[in-house]
């Protein structure tokens, strides 16, 4: 008996007892344990958010320090030294991205009463409806299978009928979601395009981006393409994030009631762990997208440049050189696209395996919990009940897994949105800098830029006045060369100025300052307002529109009528220049539209530009070789009528026939010196004629000396 009392208890019985006791202990304290787990998860989430916020604050401080450092370096000098070695801006989900996105969202959704806000509210309503309908459909699927397993034909047909009825609001909701997404994208693009156009076409920003700043290489690409892609990406992202998060919340809650919160939490932890691994292995698709958009823009710009300069390229026979440039740009783009495709292939393989199969296996294990494990508080189920529970849970789990998968896939979409956001925000930042007078341009100067650093850093003052006065104003070339260190002259109404000098001496820079296109780097400028100065280049700009529009540009027909000008008045202006036949050439008359730059010859274009000057009648007119393609009679008609209208002329030309129309002359020598004085046309013509005669005689001196030497040599031979 004693020996029998000392027989050890089998280990499996001891293990079973321990498991049973632990299970009983867990069941009795299940509520407390669940609360502790949820509180722990909440604390971990709060700690993670706090850590992310601290990281963003540190990143913000670093960004602020870098911006301050960049502000200490002027655009015109240090960009010449550092741009080549400056790393390209990296696209990340950092504070800069959220700041830029928030700035754009304020533009896209200006207020809660805006159309966009109402559309987002309606879109959210249908997203909630779609999720609730999906939950109901999952329950109906389980009930249909239950009726099928139990062999209840009438109940089965009844469930099928209800399933078809609920399909009507489900399909309507899906269609409304697609409609709302497309409409949101269109509204976003409209708002953003209008905002950009307002800034781009104000304060001569469009000129500053192309001529004074080189941070934006292709604004047309950004405005026409990237804004559209950003709008589409943002509209899609709202649906691709809001609905999955909503689905995950509702489905998880429904699953926790069926299979227990413990299984859901355990599976969530495994999914979160695998998601972190996937996120760590995800390539920077946002940077890839930004680089692809930049390369697309550069390739398109190369084609646009070839179209703009097709004549010059054809005359030089440079088609092969241009082909090499285009091929290089295209293959650079294709190489980058192929690289993205390879990265997407490997990343897609990993995502599909983890999301579809690994998470699917976890889901099957979770759905089997009610079948193999008795959950506290759960009533006994028969075969039909277990089948219904499994089908319903399986359907909700698949929907939840699909939602989580869409969230994971949306990380790549968020990175793509970050790329588009970076490019659009950079355009807005550059436009703000230009409107505030801050420019960044890489300079390729013929001389040392460092020697001009003090001049390039400085800024002069501009005052509005009825006259034109320059006081110690430096004239700077687009490349940073100081052409004239201090230019001073003064003009009043009726002082017609002729400007002469070699190429690159500062004539165009002077006009850019007068037109408000170019910053004043020093000194003081007094000039009339922008509307009082009119500029006519050698090759005038002819806009798209009617013949009337070419004369009154940039006014509209309504503005022309408000000025009291009629078509008869315009015709009288054309008659002064011998252009009245243009109206008779077309059946539509003044309303005829054509590509006027191709239809009209160079001389006709210059006469149309002069008619435009007669229409506007400004106080001052800048005429830059604007009569190079017309006859002397037409030139005389141009200048005589312009002076008769009270327009003070400022002409750049080397034609001696124009001297008699001017009272003052500003002559540059190309070496940094200039002369400003009154012009006596007759005396200057005499002096020029005498100078040319002397130059001809001086050129003949070597020939006369050579001939004299030959005669002396011939006479010496005869004497010998």
C-alpha cells in the first residue's frame, strides 16, 4: 500500500491540470486581462505618437537651421559655388511634407461651406454606408449558407431575394463613391490651378521664374501635369485610406464579438510586426515618382526648345546634335522607369505573399477559434450555426484583411503623393520668393562673380515719378557681370532718347529695369508706373485671337469699348501704317483668327506692333530695333505719328535714319563707360560722314604705300 501511494503522477496529467487551472483563472479574470491588454496597447500607441512628435520637432529645428543658413547666402553668388554639389531634396513623410500638404489643403478646401467641403462630407457619408452595407452582406452570406446546409429551400430563396434587394443600394453607393472621387479630383485641380495662375500671372512672376530664377526648370510641366496628378492622387488617397480604416474598425469590432478580443489582438500584433518589416523594406517610391516627373518635364522641355528654335537648328544643320540630346534625355527617363519597375516587382512580390497568403492563413486560424475553442459566454452551436458563424467571420475577416492590405498598399500611394506635393509646393515656394524679391540663379559670368558680390547683394530703391531718372544705378547682365557700375541720366516728357552701343553693353538690362522686370541692385530709380511705359521688341509678340486682339493686346474687347475706341478708330490707325488691307483679306474682318506669327511677315508684324502702340498711347515707349524690317517711308510714318500722339520715345537702333527723331543720346562703349548728352542729328550725321570718309582713306593708305614702293623699285631698275 505504501508503495502504491508513492507512485508519481503522470506528467501529462499534471500538465493538463496546470492548463485547466490557468484556463479557469483566465476565464474568471478575462475582463480585467482584456482591459489591461487594451490599456497597454493604448499606452504603447501614445508613447509611439509622443516619440514621433519629438522626432518631428527635432527635424523641424534642423530644417529651420538649414533655411537660416541658406538665407545667409545670396542667390546670385553662392548658388554658383554650391549648386553642383547640392544634394537633391529627398521626398519623405516628414514634417515638411505635412506642412506642405496642409498648405495645399487650405487652398483646395478654403472653408467648411465650400463646395469641396460639402463634397467631402457627402463622400464620407457614402463611405460609411458602404461599410455598413458590407457588414450586412457578410451576415446575409452566413445566413444563406446556413439555410443551404440545413436544406431549408424556402428560407434559402428568401435570403437570396433579400440579398438581391440589398444589391441595389450597394451598387448605387459604389457608383456614388466613384463619382465623388472623380469630382473631388476635378475640384481640387480647379482650385489649385486658379490659385497658381493668380500668382504666376501677377507681379511678373512668370518672367521671374524663367529669367531671374533657375530652381523651376519647367513650370509648364508642373502646372499642366503635376497639379493634375497631385489632385488625382489626393482624391484617391482619401477613399483608399478612409474606407479601409473604417472597414478595419467595424469589422474588427464585429469579429471580436464572435471570436473573442484575444484572438483579434494576437493576430493584430502579428500583422503589425509583419507590416513593420514590410515598411522597412519598402523602397522610397515618393522620391522615385518625383524624379520621374522631373525627367519627364526635362524631356518635354527639350522637345519644346527644339520647336521654338527649329529655324536656327535647321540653318546650322544641328538636327543630329539635337537628336543626340533628345535620345539622351529619353533613355535617361527610360532607365529610371525601368529601375522603378524592377523595384516595384520585388516589392509587389513581397506584399502579395505577406498580405494575401500569410495574413490569410492567420485569418483562417482566427475563424476556426469558435469551432475548436469554447469562448466564455458563447452558447452551444450546432452544425448550421457553426457554418453560419464561420462563413460570416470569414467574410468579415477577408474584408478586414483587404482593408488592411489597402492601407499597406496606400503607403506607396502616400509616398507618390509626397512626391507630387513636394513639386507643387516647391512651385508655390519659388513664386512666393520671387514676389518678395528673393532669387536663386546659378551664374556663369565672364568675370569673377566674387568681385561683384557687394553689388549683387545690394538693392536700390524705386520711386514712382512722371519723369525717368537714374541715379548711380549699376547695370547687371543676366550672368552677373557688372556692365556699368553707376549709370545716371534723366529724361522728361518730350526728351526722345536714342540708345546705342555694342552687343552686351547693357541696353536690354536698362529696359528690363524700366519695365520692372529686373531688380535694381543699387542707386535710385525714378520712373513712371508700369502702365505708362510700353515696350515693342524687334520681333513683337502676337497673341492667339482675332485681328482686333492683335491691335488692342493686352486689352479685351470690353476694355476697348470702355475706352471709347471703335473699330473705325482702329482702322484709322492701320491706315497710318498701310495695314488697312488686313481687314479686307478675311471675310470675318476684325473677328478673323489665325496664327498671326506665321501669317504675317516680319515687316507686317512690326507695323502691327506700332499700331498697338498708337492704340495704347503710353507716355513712354521703348522701341528695341522695332523698324529693322520696314522701309524708310514706313519708319517715318511710325515715328512721326508716335511723336504726334505725345509719346516720348526711347529707341535702341543702329540705323542712322532714326537719329533725327531723337533729342538725346545714351552711348555705351562696352567697357563700362557711357556718355549721355543732347543729340544734334545734323551735326552728328556730318561728323559720321566725315569719319567714314577718313576711315576709307586710312584703309587705302597701306595700298598707296605698297604702290609707291613698287614705283620706286621700278624706277631704280630703269636707272640701273
